């Protein structure tokens, strides 16, 4: 099982779209190393996690075939995770020789509303018919080919049930963003279903920034608390790897700096393009 990080920034990107702070200026002068696009990951060139505005850039940059993607799991409707308009280009005159005639789109009811709203003007019926829509809620499980997927509720927003995904095939990956600390029932659910992670991917928007911050995201301190819970409930192994990501430009997310900081806490800091074989 292969996990590839395609984007590792929070909603504004790094350098941030409209920002001229010292760190964003420094990042702009070394994009080769420091550029972080909006969060997305891919499993085995089969499943995309989230559909940010950079999806197209990710496919070109990392040389994979978007038309071969079997399913897209969307965590929530925030625009850094779901740029539905891209799907308009999946057919008609805009795409030939599509590998997978249909792609399955999974999301909560708000994600599906956003899909319909934002594609209403330009989506053609012949393209829409190749997109299978599935509404998912927290504490459900379903399969996509060989993958078994469990959903959990994120601690992220009032307006909708943002989702965390746990994806199992040969190995198990917990894909957890955007979220603050998880509710106790999430750990209980996983324990009841015997789901044990080989890789845990955590929201680390605030990294080592200790200024007061919202409870909708995490930093290293909260990541440590989550790890303790995972151990307590027996949801990880001795050799489970922890990758942190979704960094804000306010967290000084320079690659080397964060890699070193993360190491102090026993985590790996992901960067755009990072590929992990499990
Ligand atoms: Zn986000
Ligand atoms: Zn900035
Ligand atoms: Zn969000």
C-alpha cells in the first residue's frame, strides 16, 4: 500500500495566497523546497483524499492519471479540501480516453450540496453520469474494491459533520484532518471494530505555535494527546508511523524546521510529494 502526500498546507497555502509576511516572502524565494499546496493525498493511485484547487497541479507535477482514480473521499466542504468545479472537466471535449469510466465521490451531505451548487452552471449530463455520488456519515463503513473504509466525526465545524477516514487494505491508514481532539466515542468505535493503524496522519495546523488557538485544529501538543489515546485503546502497533501535516503559514512551516520539531515529538512532518510505502 502506498500513500503519497500531494499537498501539506492549510487553507491559505505556503506561501499563503495573499500574504507578504516575512515567512511567506522567504518561502517564495525557495519554492523548490518550501512550497506547500492545499492538503491532498493519494493511496495506490486509486483513492484520492480530498479534492483541493491544486488537484490538477498535483496530477501534472507528480505524473499520475487523474482519470484512473477510482474514488475521491472528501473530508468536508471547506474549499481547501473540495474544489468541486474541477470535476466539470472529466469528460465532454475536455477529456478523452478516460481510464475509469466512473469515479465514486464520497462526502457528507454538505459536501454533496456544494458539489451540486458549484457544478450547476457548467456540468454536462454526460460528465455527471460518470460521477457516482455517495453520502457518508460518521461511524459508517463501506468498501471500495479491496479497501475497507471507516468514518469518524471530526471536531471541526458546527455546520456539517466533517469526516475522518480510516482506510484498510494490506495495511491501515488513519487520515485525520481537519480536526481538533477527537471525541472519546471515536476511539471506542475503532476498538470495537478492531481497526489498528500502521500509519496515522494528523492535523498539525498550529505545529509548535503555543499561542491560544481554536479547538478546530491541532498542534504538536494535541497530536501527542491523540497518540496517547491511540495507545490506550490499542489502536496502534509498536512500529506505527505518525505523520503530521496541514500546516498554517503562521506556524513557520519551513521544511527542515518542521522536520526537526516533529522529530522531537516522535512524529514525521510530511511535505508535498512525499511518498510512503507501507
Ligand atoms: Zn483544511
Ligand atoms: Zn504569510
Ligand atoms: Zn476545514
